[in-house]
C-alpha cells in the first residue's frame, strides 16, 4: 500500500502498470471511511490487478461552506482501515494538485441534476463531475466503484462517462447498513448519541414502506413516509421521491413498467442523511 500525494507520480505509476497489461480498479472517496467504502475497496481488489483508492474532500461539490468545514477528516484512521484490504495505491492529493486553477467547466445532466439532491444542493453534481472526471483522467481506471446509497450520484456519473465518451466501467455496489438498518455514511459520525439512535427510524420506515406499497398508491405511500418520519422530533424530511431508476423522473403509478426507487433526504439536526430503497 503506497501513499502518493502528487498527480504526476500517480500518472507515472499507472502508466507503468498499464504497460504491464494490468487492469486498474478505482475507488474515489472523501475519506472518513466506513464499511461501505471498504466493501468497494474489497470488490476492486478482488476484480482488478491494481486498486487505487483516492481520499480527497472535494471543495467544489459543497454548496454549503459549513458542511465543507465540518466534513470529517481522519486520514490516519482511514489508512489503518484500508491496510486490511491492501489496495496498491492510496492517492491523497492537496486541493492545489487537483485544481491548480479553478475548474470552470459546467456539465449539463438535464433532468438528472434538477431533481432531489440536484434541486436541493445546487452545483453539487457539477462539482462531483468536475472532480470525478479529473480523477478518472489521472487514474484511467478500467473499473470504478460507487456506493448505491448515493443513488443519484451513480446516475450522474454514468451519464458523465457517456457524455465524455470515457471507457471506464462504473460498478454500483449495494448500500451497507449498520445493525439497526441505518445506511452507513461518513456523516453518521457527526450525529450525537440521541440523534444517531433516532436516525434508524429512516431505514425502518423505508423498509415498512416497501411492504405497504401493496396497499397504498404512490401518493399515499409518499405522504405516509414523510408523516411517519416527521413524527420523530429529531428528524425532518427534506424530500421523499419515488423515481425511475435511470431517468429519475417521478413515478405516478405502481403499474409503470420500470424499476422504482424511493429516495429520501432527512435533516437530523444540522446533518443531512440520504438513503434509498428499491420498490
Ligand atoms: O461519494 C463521494 O464520496 C464523493 O462524491 C466522490 C465520488 C468521492 C467525489 O468527491
């Protein structure tokens, strides 16, 4: 496990691996690693000759400066966790390495960026596309691994790969949950004990909603989920949408012939948590 901080050094290493005909797996992260990130790393190590994990808190994807400031950073702890999976390179660049000058690119993802997280965090996915495209350019991976908790992010990145005609294969990986069902997230560590305890109500309600879909229509179910979660004084639903898994357009009826995903964002005090379930 080699730690590299410079773009040029990373590129040189990778071009050597490529000359040797080795496949490259890539796991981009912002650190504060949990079992979700480690499961991506494990899969990459299993399915590629070389695995690179990046740890970079990308400033351009934070539309809220306080969120960027408080985003958890714990590199030593991250490195210890990663060492158990033995990826080949951990790429930990400084902001100036990734953005020697400001990135002024504006991506157009249409509908994918105007709903849910895109609507509620303007500029967020543009920042994600900026950094992921730069990282792909440096790492030139064959396969790149992303958690399905960030369901909309996966859709946006797949679209970006298509638009930029990149040859990387995007591998979505299942949500990893805590024992009580809460989707693992780096932000969970920012919750107080009482907030953390109550946050399990989010996944609990989504799982119940899956069963209730046989009895309630789409609108009734959406209202039920929002009311149920908002009953808890620690939780406040920002949105709950049930969407087509590819276009992210809203579903109006269970009869529609597509894969339906219920996506939620809940404010727990100052912390925003997201989760989703497939119906
Ligand atoms: O999902 C994340 O942690 C980030 O959005 C990503 C993909 C590493 C880009 O900064």
